[in-house]
C-alpha cells in the first residue's frame, strides 16, 4: 500500500521541476513535487534568467531574431548532432514562456547579450537590486508560489530514489525518503525527473567526462546535484546519452576579490599556455565556453591571462573595454587593492612579477618562448596581429613591470545530459521508444549542446530547463488523463 497517491510526481524543484509542476497542475493534473533540499530553486537561484526568441521585449528592442534563424544557427553550431525537433519545440515556446512567467508576477529587465558577439536572447529577471547574480531566484519564488496556489503538494527534504514500473513497463510509482529518513512510496501514473545533473559528484564527473574535480575542472557544485535523476532514469531502462560539463572558464578564487580583478583579467589580454605560446584570438575569451574549451586542450589544462602595469593602469583609469553583466561595474580603480588582498589571502591563481623571467618561474611557463611571444605580440601592437588576427583595439603592448597574470582553468556550471528524451520530453530507450509515463527535463536531459554550451544564444540552459519543464508537464498531464479514461 503506497504512502501517497497522485497522478504525477515531479522529482525536484529547480526551474525545470517547478515549471513542470505548475504546467501539469494548470492542465488539471494532481501533482506531488519532491525536492531533496530544504528550499526550491536549485542552481538557477544563482543565475540571472532564461533564453527566449521572439519575445515582446525583443520586439520592443527591435531585435529581429526569428526561431528559424536561431534554429539554423543552432543546428550548424552542433553539426546536426542534436535533436532538431526538441530544439525547435523549445525555441518556439520560449517567447510565450516569458508571458507565462509574467502572468505569475515575474518581471524582466529586457533581452541581453552575454558578450558582444552573442545574440540578445538572455531575459534577465528584474529584482529590487538591479541586474546581477541571483536575479533568477525571483523567478523561482514566483513559480513556487504559483505551484502552491494550484494545490501542488510540495515535499521538501524528500529526495527521490527509484522509479517503479508495473508489469506492462508503465510508471506506477516513485520511492523517496522523507524528512525523517523513512522510505516512502508515492503511487502515480507519471513521473518527471528534473534533478539538475551531477555537478557536485566528482566520481561521476570523472567517470563520465574524464575531468578531475578541483584539479582540472572547477565547475559550480550545487549541493544535492549528484546525478540522482540520471541514475534513476538509467535504472528504469532509459538510454544513456553522454553527460558533459556545461563549460565556462574558471579563474581560481577571483570571485572572492574586488570585481576589478576579474574584470581586468578577463579582458582580451595576452593569453598563453605553459609552452609560452598564444592559442587563440583573445577577443573570443568573452565566450567563456570557448575559453574553457581552449584551456582544456592545453598542457596541464591551463592558460594564463597576462597584463603589464601600463595596461592595468589604462583599465583602472578608463574602465574595461568589455563589460560583463555578471559584474556590471566597469570601474577598476581598486585593482591594486584587489591584488594586495589576493597576496594576503594566498590566492594561488594570481601572480605578480617584477619581470617576465620571474613570471615564467612563478607560473612554470616556458621562459624563452614567453619572452619571444611577448616580443612578437608587442610588434603586432604596432601593426597587425599576424598570428591570430586580434582586432587592433584590443592590442596593447606589455612593456612595464610589474606583470600580473591569472591562471585560467576549465570550469562549468555543472553537468548537462545523460537522459535520452524526445521532443515531448518522454524518456526513451535505446530504440527511441518512450517509456510510458516517464518524462525528464532540465539539465538531466539537456542533450542539445553536443560538446559545447551554446553561449551565442545566452540563457540557454535555464531557458531549456523552464521550457522542457513545461513540455514535460503538459505531456504528462495529457498522458495521465488518457490513462484515467
Ligand atoms: C552560478 C550560476 C549561474 C547561472 N546562470 C544562468 C543564467 O543566467 N542563465 C541560464 O540559462 N543558466 C544559468 N545557469 C545554469 C542554470 O541555472 C541551470 O541550467 C538550471 O538551473 C537547470 O535547471 P534544473 O531545474 O534542471 O536544475 P537545478 O536548477 O540544478 O535544480 C535541480 C534540483 O534538483 C534537486 N534534486 C537533486 N537530486 C534530487 C532528488 N534525488 N530528489 C529530489 N530533488 C533532487 C536539487 O536539490 C535542485 O533543487 C547558471 C548556473 C550557475 C551555477
């Protein structure tokens, strides 16, 4: 005899799970949502907002990006290795999702780019504190309130453990563990898995991706996101598709310092590997996925961003060239104080040297090559970057000590992918056959990037979470209605 009975169990309360629960309840289903943590929102509480294409904000801002253009751009970027039907359904729904969220009280600042070359698809949630990290927690609060208003039973500190199937292979229940550590069974007709990936599970990351957490991978690790949903789905017979890191480069310990340090070190400065060689047009560093990918393929999975004191002074006087919305203030006047603070706190990723030779010794960069690279680079500053064609406006010579360097490692927001779904967010076996009553959404099922996060359309992972959550919710509601007939 089950402890609870409902039509749909949503496993987890991040943006994917909350959206699934709200949508399913709006469509008339009885829903129980179980969440492992003591609060809902998941990783998205740290983020700023979802992607949309063709929203009324974009129309008002005269941004003319259509679903057709975005889809074509997307499929080319991923070499047609991902599910075009799923991407299309997600993109097509994304503008209406903004209105759906607005109807429950979410406000948006507008549509933004993450960096100059990106498209303005990032719909940053409005807060009472201006644009900045954690804005999307306001969206999660509104989704939570709406779920409660619709009568969704929300059980916090109740991790899902196992999907139950009946003799016909249809979902018939979920096993979870309640607040008191007691195993409970919830009978249901459908389950939606949305546990946010495995960013906080070093063993799983090593096994699935080959990266060593804290050694050559510095991804955000949201407590509780350890791959429970992926494991549950795989155990229930869902096809295993590759789990990837949603890469975004990491500058060790830099976010604990005044923002001027990160702002300056993340400009399109000279970037070299341990061989002392450049590896890319540094303007592309603004796409933090590209930077992380580039770092990943170097010796030691390491790069160094280097400025001299005159470049630092230029930024301190004028502010940075490239503004990042996560660190909105372009003022860098307290860079030196920030560096001093880094020295005091023993930051291992920042280096200050009185000569390039000393910098080479401190960092392990090949000295001879570093000197040659800086020499060549300084020549390009007078003329043309014949090595990587960096635009003139980002070329500044390094001539004056002290030199400042920051180590760049591969990093990421967490993991994406693992569970095979189709465009209806139905979990599928290796033959692409849906497992009746089993759905997945968000990071657990986000197989749409192939090997690299699509930062050219920012807001993509939260956009995918909210929109696939809604799709799973509406499809599951329709399925359970059919099962009840
Ligand atoms: C610092 C940061 C900033 C970001 N900014 C953005 C941004 O601005 N735009 C964007 O598009 N993306 C952003 N992202 C990524 C985005 O937050 C994620 O893609 C998104 O949150 C994924 O949603 P989700 O619901 O799948 O998972 P999550 O938000 O991670 O939620 C997963 C939930 O599952 C719960 N859970 C885990 N296991 C179980 C279990 N066994 N049973 C029940 N519950 C369980 C967790 O406690 C958690 O609440 C950011 C990520 C980080 C870390």
